[in-house]
C-alpha cells in the first residue's frame, strides 16, 4: 500500500506491512493538496483538497 501527495517535491509516509498508524507529515506547501492511497491491486482513494502553510 502506498500514500502519495499530488504536489511536486511532496512526500508522505511511511507504511509498515500495509498499515499506517502514525501521524502523516506532508512536506508539500500550497493549496489543493490531495493525498491518494493505492493498494496492492491498484484500487485508489483520494482525499479532498486542503491547504498546507
């Protein structure tokens, strides 16, 4: 399972055996930030856009 951010130079994570229970740190800045999670079968879910200062 992976978690990605839609902004260049932004990172999130990490996952351990497909589970993420810690706080997520988003290093991207700006508006309309979206997080997308993708499982091993390619199924995806994307968050609503939000702003990071």
